[in-house]
């Protein structure tokens, strides 16, 4: 026979519907022996002879005899072929050629190829047009307890270790855990919550420490949700029971017997009650039909009188509203200088009516106040204002021209509820957002004063009595100006004033007593209200001569402003000059004299002031002088130089001279552009006790980091503050010291300012790991070749 592999798929599947029984299943593919067949029912492999028998075969198709009754949801029977890889015929080297045996052997080979093709088609494999990638599994030790995955190139690899259940533990752990361990909490607050360890932890760690554990099953939340669901179900049952009882009450409660609903929200009579009352009313109406005509006539007369009274009441009411609106247009209310406009957007419902006041119901009344202007797309008239508020019910001064539901509505504050206008010194409009008119009033709560609008600005509506001069005993603090021949105590001011004006040129003073008294007054405390001009003045030991102020003795010259005032010399150049002989030149002394000095005192501040391009004054440089130690006999000093940087509001410390610590501290980078002699350099070493994670080296602060504890994992090193510290063409050299125990962990990832870099290693090859029971010193020289671009030279040295 000849087997065409394209027509010889070694697999056949059957479906046995639920409850039905099938006993015979054709293979539809050739096979050679009973053992060549595999028989499966619902995924379970069956046993030859014990579960099924086979007929025919031997290079032809055949039949599997087996009784299968379909289970719920139907059953599946699968027949496959798997011929053993063996040669069953050995051909002689001479003699008659065994054509039949050869054909059988070739058929077996073809069938085996079909079996292999079936397995290949059902396997995970690369597409024919895919790139050449390795699909070889990693070694056993590398893939134990891990799952298969694909790396960034698409090649087969292994990843995340499968979690291992470690049973239960308290939230504060009583055992150490490694990455991917699963733990169930026994602590009440996290009862039955399941956590997975994401980083090796120690005894006493907390399952809620997100650096080491991640919550994967929130049993507490699930239990709370279940309880809430049960409560909701109970409430729903109660509501349904109450609804049935309430329906019965509403429909058939006894006549004249009021009912109350289950939630106490409604009290009333049943439908049965109103039916009985309607029947009784019907009887009464029939009995009263004889007198209805007479009463109707009387009612008509009463209605006419009532309408007339109503019209009069409406007219009186409208007049009252007009008067109130007129008052509101004149006195706007109260307002503070800090007032800003309030605007509330919400939705409202109202109906058309001609009643005052009208009302609308809003979704949210938060922020709405009396006096606000109401506007909407439809139904709201102009100059509609809020006149009352009760919960979400808003009373207004106009009726609505249209009935709307859930209409967008805006409440806006104008006038005293709007923005304070500093130019007008009050509201910019009236409360209806109309232009202001002269004579309007409002009360300013900031100044505690009533103001009146004069047509352009708000001014004081009255003058305080404190500004009036009383009839007797008052003191006039300004000048009196007379326009004509007014008299004071009988004297003509205009005539006598002319005489007084001429006293300086023509006065003939002959009264010796008055002259003496006036001279004494000038010698003892007289006050000059104008300039005093003198070519030279000598007062006690002070001489003022032209532009020179000098002393007549060897004492100090003091300039002491009153209180906290300043002495300001507005000159281009301020010179301190010593004209005396000797080796001591001019000495500028800043003397801070204190009866109770403190180490927190600032003894003096020397500031340079300048203006920026916008005219704002700032201090570019400042020197501050302090006394860190004020101990009698052994005081010390400190001087701080500060310079203003871009983006800062005040100068920043650059250099500190500390006499107490006997050191000079540079807070910023020091650039030396010439040969510098340094007698000794003490370099700061950062001490780290951590054993895993990233080692961060801030190159602006320290260049050496020493990990003093035995490391527990390979680590990443990240050098920070490099790009903003170095200029292009500059370098920095740093060292990282790793203390290692029995396992030689190493630095295996490298970053500069958080970005990965690949160092160039001494000798040309990166170290494959660390050196056990040693201190490995990693040295890095980082060279900035462009912005955020670096060349890193590295080496590893063992110390043991």
C-alpha cells in the first residue's frame, strides 16, 4: 500500500452527547499494530484490552471498540497514532528482493513522519519567517522553580521564581523570608491576607512593609465586602416586607383610621376610607341640591368681593416690593476691602406664576446668599434677586415666566457681593449689576464707615466729630485763611495781617522786656520751623564749618539716629581717611555692644545693595559676623560670605570661616585655575550599613562610599550631581568599597545621574564577580565629554 502523508493525519476526535452511548470509533488513519494507538476519553488515557479492543490495522485503518456514555456537557473521545521508532525488517545483502517487506517498512517510516509532523504542528515553535533564535532550555539548576518566558530579543529564557507557600505568620514576622515566599497573616488587622515576599527580609519585619512584601490576596477587604453584601440582602428583605405591609395599609386600612408607613414618613387614610367618604358626600350632595342655586348666588357675590380685596392686596404688596427695591437700589449693604465676587452654578426647578415672592428649588444651595442676581437660559426675568433662603428653597423678587425642571441656573454676586473696586473704593456696580448713580450708599466694614457715591468714587458720607473744633478749649493745628475783612476779637485780620508782614523790615522794637524774654526763649529750647543759615557754627566740642564737621578735642564723634533709624550717606564714593602719622591706617569698626551676649547673636551684617533691571533692590553679596562662643576670656568668631544665586530670593552661604571649629567651609564647588599647594587633605567617607540595593554616591558631597557590612546581593552604583557639577572637559574620581563575606558579590550595574553607563575597565575586561572574605575597592573616573555624556574608567582591587 502507499500512504500519502497529506491524507494521513494520525488523529481523530469524536463527541458523545450527554446521556447517549457510542461503542465504535473508526480511526480513519492507517496503523500497523494495536500498540500504535492511543485512546483518550475526556482527557483520560485508556488501557488496551482493559478499556477497549482494536480490529484490523496492519497497514490499514481500523476500529476501536469501547462503550462511552456522554457525561453532562458532552464527552470527547480522541484517537491518536504513535508508532515506536524501531526497524522491524532487516533486508538480506543478497538473494531475492523482498518488495512486500520494503513497502511495509516504507509505509511505517511515512506513518512515523506523519506522527512527528502531528506532534510538531501541536508544539510551540518558531514561525518559518522568524529570525534565528535559540529555543534551548537553560540548565536544570537555572530553571528550578521558575517559569519559561522570552527575553527582550524573543529568545527562550526563565524568569520569576515561583512562589513557595510558607504557611501562616503574624504581621510582625517571626521568620526570615526570601523573594517570592507566600505568607498568610494571622494578625487580626490583616487576618488571612496573603502576602508575597518581593525582597529578602529578616525576622521582625512587617508584612505591611511594601519594600519587602506585596499584598496579593486582601482577605480582610473580601470579608468586609461579604458582610456588607449580607447586610444589603437583609435590608432588601426588610424593605420588601415593609412594602407589602405599607401597600395593605394604603389600600384597605379601616375608615377613619389613620395609618403610618413603616419608615414613619407618611401618615394618612386608606383608599377604602376615601371611598366610604365619597359615598357619604354623594348622599349629602343629593340632599343639598335644592339649596345649591341660592348658595351659588351668594357665593358669586362673595367671590366678587374677594377678588376686589385680592386685587387691593396685590397692589399693596407690589407697592411694598417697589419701595423695598428702591431702598435696595439706594442702600447696597455692607462690604469689606477684601471682598471678592461669589458665583454659584447649580440646577434648579421652578413653575410659572404671578405670585410674589416666587420660589425655586436648587440642587445645592451652598454659597448662595441673599442679594445675589439670578440668571438662567429660560424662565428667569431681568433683575431677579435672592430675597430668602430656606435649605434648597430660594425665594426671589420676580415671578418666573416659564416652568422648567433641572435647568442650569447661576447665582452671581454684584455690587457689595461682587469684587471690591480699589479705584472707586467700593463696589463697581449696584447689586443688579447696573451702573452706579450718585447718592447710593454702602457700609465699609474694613473702615467701619458709611460711604456715598459722588458720581465717580465712593467718599465718606459724614465727618467724624473728632475733626471739629469745639467752641471753647480746642487747639487749632493748621493755618486759618481769611478772604476779606473778617475780624477776630474785634480786630480786622486783613489790616493787622499786613502790619505783621512788615515787621521783619520796619519793626521798631523798643520794649526791652519783650526783647529780653524773646532772646531767652531762643537760647533755651526754641524750635526753628525753617532753615537756619550760618557760615560757621560751634556747639560744645563740635565745629561745623562749610563741608567739614570736626571735634575740638580727641574724643569720638557720634552720629546717633533716634530709635532704629539709619545713617545714610548718598554719595558715589565713601572714603575713610587717616591723615595721622604712623603705621596704622584707617580702621572701620563695627561694634555690637550687648549686656547679655548669646551664641545666636548676629554681631554685624555687611550688605552690598543693588537694583535689578526692573528697579527692585536686592543684595548680591552679604557678609555676616557671629560669635559661636561667648565664654568670658575665650570667645570665638565666625564670618559667613553669602552670594545671591539665580532663582533665590536672598543670598546663599558660599564660605564660612569658623574660629570655634578652627576651619573654613566651602559650601559650593571650588574652582582653582592656578597651581595650588595643599599641605593636607582630609576627605569625607560616606559609611553605608545596607547590604543590597543601589549605592548612591552624591559627588557634590562625598567621593568615597564604604559599605561596612557583608553584602548579601550584587548591587547597582549611581553617581549623582555629576552633570550639574562638572563642566565639559572636567572629571571626578570616586571609590566604592564593598565588604564581602563568604559570597563574592559585586557591583554589576552602573549609572550616572540615574542613566546606565558602560565603564571601560582596567585591563580591558569587566570583573566577573567579587572576591569572598575581602574588601573590594571599585575606582571610577568620570569624564564629562558633552552635556549628560560621560566616559567612565573603572577598576576593581581586592584587599584582604
